[in-house]
C-alpha cells in the first residue's frame, strides 16, 4: 500500500472535473468579498441544472464523526448526445460515467481528499428506482453500470441517484451532495483557463481519443486535455488500456487544473473568473443546494485558507481479479473508507503495477514567476 498523495505543482494531476467550480468559487469570496461574489453569482444564476434525488436515495445507517465534514460525489459523464456526441463520438446509446470521485471536505475545512473509484471495480449494485417508480435490477458487476442503469431514460438525476446508492452501499459513506459534468463542459472549463500546462512523458498518438502530443511541457487546450484524460489506447505511446492507468492521467490533469487556478490568481480577474464559472455551470447538473450560488460561495468562504498542498488525490485500493479483466477493492479500501467516516487524513492509496502506472514526473520543472 502507498500513502495518499497531495498535489504537486504541475507534476501529478487528476479526474473528477466537477469540483473545480467549488475551488474557483472559494477564491472568489476570499479575493473580492461580498460585492464581487454577488456580481459573479448574478452571472451564473440559472445556468446550473438541479434535481432533487432524495426520494430515490434512502439514508444509510452508519456511524460517522460529527465534525461537519461533507462528502460530494463528482461524476464525469460520457453521454453521447448533442455536442457531446461530436466530442466523444456518437457510438453508444444511454449514459455512462467516465470518472467518479468522492470529494471529502474536512469538517474543519483544512483539507479536501479526492478519492477516485475505478469504473471497472466489481461491486454489488443495488436495484435502481427511477422517478416514475420503475425498478431497474442491480447485480454484481462493474461500478459504472450503476450510472448506466439509472440513465436508461436519459435522466442525469436518476443516473446520479443510482450511483449514489451504489457508493453508499459499497463504502458505507453518506453522500451529502452530488454533481455531474459532461464532455463539453470540461472542454469549456479548460479553454476558459486559457489551457492547462502539462508534462507529457512521451510521444502519444491516439486516433480514437483524438490525441497527437509531443513529449515535454506544453499547454493543452480543452479538446487536447479531454483526449488526454480519456486516453485508453494509442498507436504511439506506452498506453496499457488499463482504467487504473487512465485514472493516473486524470488525476494528473486535475492537479494541473488546480495549479493553474492558483497560479493565475484567477480570482483577481473578475471577467476571467466569471467566464470560467459560466463555462463550468452551463454543463453542470447538481442537487438543489449545491446548485445555489449562495451555498457555493458560503462553502468557498469556509475553505478560504486552502492551498494546493491541502488537496489530496487517491484511488480506492484495489487488486486485479483472477482473470485480470477487472479489479476488486482490497481490505485497505475499508481502512480508507473508515478514515473518511472518521474525518481523519487519508493514510493509504492504491498500489499499482506496470499496467496501471503512468509516471509523468517532469525533470526539471518549468520556472514560474
């Protein structure tokens, strides 16, 4: 087992894309105060789609630390319709979760732990109840089947509810809020930042992902960043096809986004910040409370002391199934889940092997002002 890792300035980066709207809003209040926050709030009001899934999500009976901690389920959706079909390819019906992260916000607001759940992890998926009362049978299988089961009728909220139920049952962690973002929203967010600086360890060419990158430091635009995050096969480059290796790239990318937000002092530029928030919100679906700008800004203010080093990325500890086609959670996963329930810092991360590792540690790092 390995220790959970904090962000490292533009070296190792990560998936779960949705939480950035919260991070940016954090600094909005910190940097500008109430008047500025009200201005930004007016710009994005109504852009976020909200749904109440409480009737579809039964509470779980589990003991957790009474610290005021918060768990936000972040889902990147691989929905192939509309603009997303142009981006991802209109090759599959229904909805799929491309990445899922549990963002644990500490009760004292001193840290945020971002835990990726492998989409191929074998779990018991509970029966999924839709808003019209239809029940979609669950069963044992890939974790991301839960999102597909709930999304059979094309409703993001139903897909999110089924995923929440699966997470709560598997990890015994209560989910307080949720958010889903799609391909188009992710591209727009990165472009609104002016791109993100990434270190690419080797030449990568993947026709399927639309990626053609040279090795070394470079600024990726939204389309390139999304392709890098989704990469599973490549004609050129040591890409194993493992979902675990892809999680490594997604985590590296998220860290790069976090670093860019902090480094650019995005919050000192009202126009740029508003543009970024709008880019995120227009492709965002959340629970009603998380969709309220007053709530986001209040949460942001409570996290005003957060730094890059206080944001930690980890993956649920796993091991391959006997046929090596999927993965299952290990005993260390329950240790991680118990630390989240107790609201204590994570001490574990997933161990990998040659098929899941993706070393993008640059030498030397680029100079910054």
